[in-house]
C-alpha cells in the first residue's frame, strides 16, 4: 500500500501535517447509486485527474437529471487494494461524475455507471484538497489494517458537496472506502 500514496515530506514547510488527519469514519451501508460522467484509465505516475475534471465541469449542466449538485470522484481498481499490490504504474479507471435519478438522458461523450450497494467507511475530511495526503495515508496504511475490515472490490468514492472549496483550508469532502468484514 506504501506505493499507492506518496510519502509525506515533513521537511517541506508547505506540506504540514494537520493535527486532525486521524479521523474516525462512520460505517454505512450505501444504496445503489446511478452516475453519469466522464472516465479515463490512468496510473499514479501518469495522473490525468485535472484534465478529466476540466472536461466534465463545463458540461455538467448537460446532465439534466442530476439528483443533487454533488460532484463524485470515483476510482475503479479492478481488484481489492491489498498491501503491496498497487504501484505507481498500476492502471486504474477514474471517473468525474454526477449522481442521477435515471439514465434517460446521457449526454454525448459521457457514460453511465451503477455503483453497487455495500458497506463503506466514510471519512469526513476538512481541509485543502491538496493537503489530504496525510489523511489518505492514515486511512489506507493505519485505519484499514487495524479496523477488522478488508477492502472490497467496489468503487472508491469521494463526494464533493456544497462545502467543497478545492484547496481552501475550509473545504470539506467525504472519502468513501468500500469494505467487507
């Protein structure tokens, strides 16, 4: 799992450790979700997340049947994330999406995806998006191995609601990690 997330450089004054990065999750059973969006295959060494969102954001109003204004970032890894199985070169599929009521109107160039229901560890993160690394490392390297849960082979989701402000320190988002007992 170490390779999945970059190491924290505590020597860099711009990259400080927040005292609240060790947050406790709420364990929830999340029902099926219908998403419409744009997706790409990428690796950590060739991360095109910015371009993915840049292609969706100007077109998001074309999704006429949005359930709410939340933005959904979703990663599909193809297998459960097990310690050491994911590297900088492991391909995965990333989505920039919106939750919808149905698939009646899928804009040209976009696709649909049904997120299956299941158990998720939901972490409410508050802080700049570009400073989330310590929290993400904590989730995968400390919390998950000690939790009694195992990662499941379902989408890993980040929900960016109305309190999401990108790199603003007051930004809020929720990391949803698929788990099983």
